[in-house]
């Protein structure tokens, strides 16, 4: 029997709201052979949403400003940011916090790919690059626009790298409208979707979609099949789910007839792979590696 000697790392950031009771590491139950360690402090980041590592071990965090304001005001004065955490003494804990990109509306993702950070921050998909390696993104490029959003986080999330080399992102049910360089509308709709594009933002395609409120994250199985999380896929009772996204697939909510009519139907709507209930599923990732043993592959 293989003995597990590696450990998983969980990130905890205590809220600045004194009315909340933060989770303690010793309250969590993990399998034998694993431990839980705190690797950052509340002083380094306040309102983290989603995060991702680069190839140097730096952690990029999509950080909210901690305010609840409407989309029109977010666009006028973007209050949020992308924070970068570093472990400068290689002790396994982050000790340095800097701002990689400021003046973001509502960033919900941080994917490092080929020297740049891809971020979904409505109404755009961004490519952020630090060309002089000073820890600040001096090249900020909108590669896909424009997406609707209300400021409540049910909008675009991502990006995520697919095995085909394309980037993917999830879009909540606030609509999109893409236009060509001449101003002609090339795609428009209200429904939630999983989109993909080339890393430069060209060749935007719909992978799947439906009437649900808020698809959040996706990841890929070894053979390329896509799994993803959805909040409010069903309404009465509310049901947050895990789904198997199928190319061209159409999924509930059943009450959103207008959204469902945007897709070509070839049969019954596809259903959930797993129903969590009312829990607001926020993230998922498929473990890749050999450190945890065969039981975890």
C-alpha cells in the first residue's frame, strides 16, 4: 500500500467583517496523510474572489473592493484589482503583496498563460502583461467584449485553458454582444454560455449554454471532457450543480424560455451530473499529478 506523505494546501483569508466567524484549520477534516496549512494572512489580501499561479509560483488574486455598486458605477470608477502574492524566502508562506493591475471592475479569474494573465472582468476579457518584469501589468489589452453585468458576480468567470490550446470562460445570464471592426454585430444573446477563443481573442465560439443563472468554473478530464459548476440551474427548489458540458449542449433553467430559444434543440435539455442543493458552488479543479497516490488520480 502506498503511504501518502504529501499534503494539500488550502488558502484561508479572514474577512474584515467582525460579525463572521472565520474557519479554523483544525475544524477541517482531511484524509489520513494530509494536513491543512495557512499560507497567507488577512493583511495581504482582503476580498479574494478567484486566483491562479504563474510558472514562478506567484499567486495572482482577483480581488474585489468590498463594495456593492451597480455595473454603471463600476465602469465609471473601477474599484477592484489583481493582487500578486509572493513567497520571497521559500518557506511555503506568502509574505509579499503587491498590486499587479488596478482599476478593474469586478475581476473573477486569473489564468497565467505564455507570459500573460487572462482575466474575466466585465464587460471584457483581458490579457494583462508585465513587459518589464517589475511586477505591474504595463500592457492591458481587451481581447473580447462586450458582456452585460449587474455587479452581483453573476457574469463572466475565467479564463480557463483547454487541452486544445483555446481559452474558455463562463458567462452568466446577463447577455453579450460582439461586433466586428466595422461595427457589425456578429453575435448577440441573453442566455448563459460557455465561450472559447484563441489566446489572442479571435474566433470566439459558443461551446454550450442555457437558461441557468450563473456558470462559474470549468475543468477538463484527461480525455478532454469538460465538467463545470453552475449556480441556480434549477429554481424551485433552488439547485446548484455539477454538469458535464457537451459541445452544442443546452441546459435548464426551464423558466428561461427566451434564453433556451437562442439554441438549436435536438432533444431533451441536458441535466445535472450532481445536485448540491442551495450552496453557491464557487470553484473546482481536477487534480493532476502523482504526489497523492493512485487513489487520487
